[in-house]
C-alpha cells in the first residue's frame, strides 16, 4: 500500500488578514475545492452508502459520478 501525501494550506495570520482588509473567517482555496467535490459526490445516490466489495468498483462509481456531473454541466450551457 502507498501512503497519500499532501500539504496543508497555510492559514492567514491576523496581521495578514488586516493587511488584506478582511476579518473573521477567510476560506482557504484548496480546502474549498475538496469540500465542494465532496458535496457533489454526496448527490450521487449510489455513493451515499458504500456497499462495494472492491476498491476498484468504488473508484469506478466515483469516476462515473463525476462524468455524469460534467455531462450535466455541458448540456445546460
């Protein structure tokens, strides 16, 4: 098995927020992408509960979910 390695996005300090004219909660761009993708996946009924016996099948369903999402977006434009 291989480990997944990732870097955490740096949070803005209080001084950096003041310099940018922002205060309070400021979303981190990389985290927003992950949260948005998770919300899209939860819309697929077959992915809400994981009944798959193999990781390959679960991965295939995940890819199909994103393909369906892309096709839906292409047809609405």
